[in-house]
C-alpha cells in the first residue's frame, strides 16, 4: 500500500458516492459520467483536493497527447505545452499532503533532472486504469459467480479505510489480460543473444505483442474466458508473458498504486449496488458461457447500479 493510501481512499469514496448519486438520478451509469468522476478523483490523487475541478489542466494534457500521436505530421502545440507545464509547476508548489505531488520536494535533483516532468506521466497513466476498471466492472456484472465472490470479499469490511482486496485486484488484472491497454512492449537487446536457434545482434529492437500472448490458447486453457484465479496465487517466471504492467526492470512502478485505487473503486460500486447490481444494460458482447471478444469498447457500456426494476 502506498504511504498516502488513507488519503487516497477518502478521495475515492467521495467521488464514487457522487457517481452513485448521478447514476441513481439518471437511471444508469455510463462512460461519460464514469470518466468525469475518474478524472476528478485522479487530479486529487496526483495534485491534491484543490485540483479536483481543474479540468483545464487535464484537457490540455489530453490535447497534447492526441497531438503527439501524430508525431511530426502535426504542428507542435508549444504554447499549450508551456501553459500546461506552468500549471503543473504551480500545483506542485502548493501540493497538499497526501497527494503524489507532495513527494516532489524529496526527489533527488541534479542539473539534468526535472522532477515535475514525472507528473504528466502519473496523470495520463491513470487514463488506462479508467478503461481497465470500467471493463472490470463489466466482467463482474456479466459473471454472477465472480460478482458473488467480490461481495464476499468486501462483506463486513470498513471501506472508509484502506483495505487489501486481492480478488478485486485480480479482476482488474484479468481485465488487463483480456484487453491490454498497452498492447506492445518494446525492449532492446544489450548484448548478442541466441533466439530460436539464431544469433540476434546487440541493439536489436524486440516487440512483445501482449494480446497474442495473453490469449495464447496453446499454453493457456483460460485464454478467452474470464479467469481472475490466474492472479490470486504466487507469480513465477513461468507466468511470462502475462504482463499487464510489463515486467522486469521496466515494470510499471505504479502497479500497486493503480491496483489499490481500481480495486477500491470496484469495491465501493459493488457495495453501493446491493444484491441486484451492478448489471449491464442494453446490448453488450459479454456472455459468460462464450469466448470473450478480442476487443471491448468501454464507451458503449452502461450499468444499472440499483435494484432490478428501479
């Protein structure tokens, strides 16, 4: 657990409570409501409660990311980038206790480092966690046995304080196995290597395509079904390449932080939904008795959180 986990749980609880109220008012939970709540929560986790409603900051980040996807084919947005980074620096200067940014004064700084440049990484890394957690909610809503086990895990727990929720963490990991948010892992050899009987020279780029390995039905019996039990036991080298957070020296350093936040969000939504929810509504491609689809569009998923018939 992160050292500021208790402050994080408090922010997550506030935002999920508001989200549940919105879903009750609108009759269902959709992606737009979830995403708005998610980014309010993320801004607080990264920068503090005063950043909750600073949509301009994350809007700028989204525009800059979309521009960067075009690389040299799109003109640079230098003015917007300068505005965004200046806003980040201001937030860091007044970072609140319990936020990730509050760790910045303790960062090791040299003439070649700019710690504030890590903050955009923290912010946009949470984007993938939004997709993964929303899809994880869909997996629970479409698999009654898994939903029952999730309810068992949270039964009797005080969700106002930090809880370790291994099963719900496994549900998020399984969402990432089935639908990786980072499909291509890039590495580079640092020495001549033997690969499949052939010599690979130093400085060779190696691409691991996660969707292929995560659903390799020749080595993985559970390839196309929802199997959170894959993640509930000890992990070994034999589990490679099931790598939703990458692996080795370049493994995502935010793995445990993201799993704590997403499992807490799921726990609160399941708890607020009562015995009948959450339920997927409308057309969706998730059938617990059939192979799960190779892709899943989170933007079209809708949920009912209250009792059936409400």
